[in-house]
C-alpha cells in the first residue's frame, strides 16, 4: 500500500469512465457525470488509472496522515 492516493481535477474530467475501468481496486465511480474517489482508504496509490485518462484529470497526491495517540 502506498502513501499516495488519486486526486481528480473535476474541471478537467470529461466523465468518460476510462479511469474506472482501469482501476483494479474499484475505488472510482461516476457521480454527477464526473469521476469520484469513493473509497479513499482502499486506493492503492499505484496510479494504474492515470494513463487511462484522456484529459489528464488524474494525479497522485500524498494521503493525509492522521495522528494516533
């Protein structure tokens, strides 16, 4: 598991769904005609979906770290 997750630029997303097909973790879905990360905790951060996006709407970003006491 990576410390990265997918970020979706909703302004660039055209809703084609190619990233959803490419995602092996099934963490992406179309919502309101745009790709959305629906299961952030299960995103492996390997970016298999990135090359599938024809508009470049996907990128990797660091997962926020939570402090545990």
